[in-house]
């Protein structure tokens, strides 16, 4: 057996260290660990390489554990650990390493300043910058300039740039990148012309800036001016064409490339994937001289995108190494198709999961309403981000568990606007309108800036509460916040004013919308219908058709409801026929409900009953209720009893159904039946939440429950109610609720 000489040993260790570095860069961290374990001799470079491999693959805890075990550390070891924390967005931990360092070099300072600037903590970065022992270090100046520019603080960046004792090309490019990456191309071009010298980075920044704002013609002009474009130049232009659907031009550019690297191939494959040309993408993938993890992941994601999950799974199994991005793409595919058991199988194979992977699984369970499993995974997560918390809030809100949603919300360390919107939307969906408004007010109190979703939810709550004054206040805030031209908010404003009976204001908002959509029309039509202006609603519908807007199911619910409220029987029937025959819209229960109610009110009970029996969908409680109500109006006891029987099968515990049937028998003088129904009602109906009403007084919404003795003016309220009831009886108006009180 031949022993290695010291030179050979050194060469072997060098090669093994290099191998660990390469494996770490390609995401093959398990193989890197195996090489590290098998090494008989390790030096400080070996440890540094392994620390970097761990950190770059999200295993920062393992990186720190290895760092703490190192027999000897050099400056690179400390810097590698800071860089690892920086790579994983762990700023405080990076700072902890920084302050513990026995010695720092310019790279240490640059890393830490960059760590803060990337995290948006510019004040802390500036504090460190002011402590710099060597103010001539251009690298730290450049890091600060890049930090200010990235945040759009161009005045601060430019001031620092002008103060620099010595500017290098990186300084100019840092300033240029700030402009181009924030879409400030006018200032970027001005600086580009000022530059004493330019390199490929400068040209590529200009091309990329135009690509990002979608100005491909200008990007192409500058691309053609580049003296010697490199792979980045070509790929930037190629991605620009691909991203904007100009696949033919991307293909032409790809064919012109003389020196294609793996990034170029990946960019063209991604272009085909984005355009859903999966066969072309796979053909190119098969022709690649070499593939990296991005190549495989892009193809897996491509098959997922077009719904070919079996092909995606086969490709995932063919990958020469495991890659969390490809596995997460596969999980997302199964999640989109609600195949959670298969998603779980992939998830369980992943040794080291990142936050994206966890969130994909939790979101999948949430979408399927499987909140117990979502909660189980959420509890297991060690690094939860705001997406994790927000997903759980949304999930509980969707299944109606607002107490749990609120519990999650209150347990959050840091909330963003999405957190607040998820909670407010949850209250809104579950009919807790006052809670939605209270949460909107609390958002302001916490200093958060509401967005279009916040305003739309707040306005929807006002619409449901008919809280006009609060709605007007929100409208003023919408104008001040700059969301007055947002279509989503404008449509909510139309609905709010319409439901509060202010049709003039609703129409005014509608007229000021630049590009109205079908929702805008639907909101206005429904508003006119709700307020009893049936003919105007039908007129709006005709106007909508003349404008070339295609109606949807909601449109017809609104216009049929308008016909119902105004007794426009023939027009209602014609519209219903056109919905199915002309627009090929399948009727919903709501459409049938409008027609049944319309026919019933007009006394055409046989037609209404025939429609219920012959319709394609299963009759709902609302349909039988409409038929029962019509039977009562026109005193058709036989049909009323039949409708009531069907209704009680669907809603056996709802007291109002028994009351209506009881009233019909009372009007027919069948008092034995009245008594029987009354006894039956007491046996079958269950205790429900007390009724809740609200009223808006001096810009505040007040709520009160029925039979609530704690109300300070309850006696006065009942006295006024009795007076109003007596007045209505005197003028011959006796609504259903009064006769119900008398009988039961």
C-alpha cells in the first residue's frame, strides 16, 4: 500500500474542499455532507466550505452547529457565517456574529451593512457606516448607495454618491441600478450619459430597466448598441421577449446566440413553459448539453402548469439529485388539483423543508377545508412567516370559525396589511359586519396604511349595515389615499351607495369610472332593483348590452329581481328566456327564485309551481319559501301546504316557516290546525341566536339584540313600536309579522 506524500495529501484535501463547494452550489447538500464525513483530514477551508454549503441550502442551524464545533477559525469562517445568516434573512443573528468577531476586515463591514440595507433597515446600516474605521473603502460606500437606491431614496443615494472621496465603476453602476431597478429610466439614462466609462454591467442595467417596464423596443435598441454583449445581455433580452409573449422573437434571439450557457437554455425553456408550449420546452430540455437544478425544476413546473401531473412526477423521479424547488413545484401541482394525499407523500420525502414548501402544504389543506391538518403542520413549523399566519387566518375564516381566525391574528408577532385584510374579509364573509368595521378602525389606529382591499371590505360592510355616514367617511379616505380610480373600490362604492338608497351618488361614481366592467353594471342594476326602480334597472341592462358588455349570472339575478320588485312579469319571462337561449347561461336557484316569486305575486301560481317541478336543479328552501309566500297572498291553501311540507323537510328548525303556514290556516279559520302547528313548532324548533339590529347615529353604528333588557331605552322603544303598530292597523295595513304576533 502506497502512502500519500504531504503534497499529495494537500492536493487531495483541496480537491475534496472544491467538491464540497460545488455540491453545495448545485443544491446537493446531502452528497456534500457525505464527502465531509469521509474526509480523514480536514482543514479550516473544509469547515468553511461545509458551512457555506449548509447556509446556501437553508440549513443555517447545521451551519451554526458546525461553526461552533470548529477547532480553529479564521476571518473567512466568521465572514462565511455572517454571509450564511444574510442568505437566510436572519439579520439579528448575523449582527450577533459580527459583534463577537475578534477582528474584522472590510468584507465583514460590507457584509453587515449589506445585510441591513437588503433588509430595508437603512438607519442601522448608516450607524455602522458611520463607525467605519476606513472611510476610503469604496465597497461600503457602494453598499450604502445601493441600499438607498433600492428603497427608492434617490436623493439620499445621490447625496452619498456625490460625497464619495473616490468613485469607481461599481459606484456608478450601483447608482444606475437604483434608478433602473425602480423604473426611473429617465434619471437612469441621464446618469448613463454622465458616466466617465461604462462596462457590460452598465449596458445590461439599461437593457434590463427597459425590459422591466415593458418597453421592449427601447431595450432592443440599447441591446444592439452593446459593444460585446455577454450571456447576461442575451438572456436579459430573451427573457424580456418571453415575458411579454413575444416567443418568436425570443426563439430568433436564442438561435443567434453563438455561446449558449445553461442559463440561456433555461431562459428559453422558461419562455416555452410560460407560453404553455410544453412539448417545445421538453424538446429543448432533451437537447441540452448540460442541465442544472433550474432546468429540471422549470420542466417539472411546466408540466404542473399545463396539468400534466403524471409527467411532472416521472420527471421529478428522474432528477439526478433531490431539489426542494422541484419538489415544491410538484406539491403545488397536487395542491391545485386538491390531491392532498399525493402532495403529502412528496412533502414527507423532503428532508430539509423551506418556508415556501411548508406554506404550499398548509395552503393546500386550507383550500380543501381540512383545517385540523393545516393546524397540525402550522404548529410544527419552526420558521413561520407572515404568509403562514395569513393563510391560517383565511382558512379559519372560510370555514366560519372566526374565533379561531381572531386567535391566530392576535398571536402574530408582526402583522402586515394582508393579515388585517384576511381578518376583515373573514368577518365580512361570515356576516359580522360590525366586527369588520371595528377591525378597519383598529388598522388605522395601529398606523397601517389601508389598501384597495381594505377599503372595498369596509365599504361592503357599510352597504350591509346601510351605514351611509360611515360609508361617506370611507369615500373621503379613498379619495385622500389615491384609490378613487381603483375599479375594485369604485364598484364597492356603487354597491354601498345603492344599498343605502343613494342612487344618485351610486350613478355619479359609476359615471366617473374610466373602464367600467360587468361588476360595475351589476352593482348599479342591483341597486336600482333593491330600491324598487325596476324599469330603470331593465333600462340599465339594455344600456349595458348596447355598450357591448356581456352579462353574467349576477347580471340576470339583478335584472330579474328588478322585474320581481316591480311586477314586470312579461319582461321577466323574456329576460329569463334570453339568459338561457341567447347568452347560454345556466340558471341558478336565485334566477328561478326571482321568477317563481314574480309569477306567484302575479297570481300565476300554476305556472310558478310548474316551473319548480320542471326545473333542472334541485329546489332550494328559498324557492319553496317563495311559493309558500305566494300561496298565502292568494289564499291557495292546498299549494301552500305542499310548499310548506317541502320547505320543512329542508328547514325543520326554522320557526318562520311554521308561522307562515299557521297564518294561512288562521285566515282560513282552521284553528285546530293552527294549534297543532304551534305545538309542533315548539317541539321542532331550536333556540337560535337572538335577532340583531343596528342603527347609525352621529356617524357611529350601534347594535342591539332582541329581548335585550340591558338596552337603556328599551321601554321607550317598545312604547313607540306599539304606537306605530296601532297606527298601521288604523289605516288598514296589517303586515305578516303583526298577524304572527297576534296568533302566536
